[in-house]
């Protein structure tokens, strides 16, 4: 949690972050905690957090794609095909 909170001085709980990473409005509002999660947290930890918090993998992938477009480079979650993120083959 410190990776997404400390650099920006924003306190966010795990539940708040889980909600934000699945909400496309986070990309529209350039939410710094979501961007930090997608750009600074390792893909393995991202996946663990998404699974543990029961977040929609498809929704997170969509948010990651939007942030990738805004940033001009691929982000960890957005790099993997949607099928591997959502567990479908």
C-alpha cells in the first residue's frame, strides 16, 4: 500500500484501491494511486491483490488499457492478453 500511497501523499485503503483499479473513472480523473498500482507494483503482486480483493479482472484490464493510452506506454496488467488476466483460455 505504501507504493501507491507514499509517493503522492495520498492515503488509500486496500478496499478503496480495489474499487479504484476497477473503475474507468480512475483513468478519466488521472488517479495517481491507480497509476502507481499499475506502473510501480509488480505484475505478480498486482494479480495477487486483484485475486485477494475479488476485483473484476476485466475491469482492471480496461482501466490499465486506458492508462496505457494516456501514458503512451504499456502497463503491467495491460501488457497481458485479456484471456490470461481473466483466467479464460
